C-alpha cells in the first residue's frame, strides 16, 4: 500500500485550518441565531393563545402601552385587553422562578380567559405539571379585578404546589389590578 504524506511541515494534521475555521463559523452562527432568539424570546402572544384567552374577539391589536397590553376587538368594538403577567412588574416568583400567565380581561373587569404560558418548577418532572391539572387554570375565569385571589379561600390550592399556586394567584392579583386601574375607567 502506498502512503499519502502531507506536504504540510507545520506539524499539524492535514486540514486543521479548514476544520478550525469551519468550527469557528459554525460557532458564530449558533451564537448569532441563539442570541437573536433570546432577544425575541418565545411568542406567547401568538394568535391561537390570544383567541384562547379572549374567545369572543375577532381581531387583536399589537402590544402597546404601559403596562403593555393587546387590545381585543369584536366587530371593531373594543371588548377587552390581553396581557402577560411578566410584563407587569414586580414579578411573583413561584418555587423555582416567575410564572408567566396570559390573561384576557374584559372591560367589565372580569377575567375572560387565562393560560399559564411558562413557569419553572423543580418538582415538575417528578410530580407532574401542577398548573396543567384540568380545571385549575379555569377556576380564575370569572374572577373580578377587585377579588382577593386568596389561595384556599377564593382559589383552590394544590397539595405539594402551595408556593407555586400562591405565587400565581399573587401575580394575577397584582397585574389585573394594575391593568384595570390603567385601562378600565
């Protein structure tokens, strides 16, 4: 068998520069795409989610205002607002971080729809998704901005998830009052 020898006298393996620059370009692309995604973040306000929390609406505005809200319309008439609790500081942290809830608020001050869009829970993998239990999120629908949202009084609690449930209720209470005070007159 004949042996192919490199004329490269640098002591490096043949093709080192090519592999190095290829890896460098790949790393730069991954960082650029990743940082672009991180800057934008996930789109929790896509149309399907908006329709889920404000089902009567046939049209939605862009997010605007302070605190930021999305206006919901039916037949070109304003019927309410949709917002994310994480857009209304301060954030209420659960056991392992903030709980981000998308809320549809009617002009009458009542919650029309609600969906937990993100949260971290260290026990979630072992014990399951606490906040996805059927009926749990739905119990907030019909609550008014002036309600207390007290766990075990106004809202059902959940065994092994007390901190998370209390944080969610606190975040909803705080944000709904601020949005109602700003936009509902």
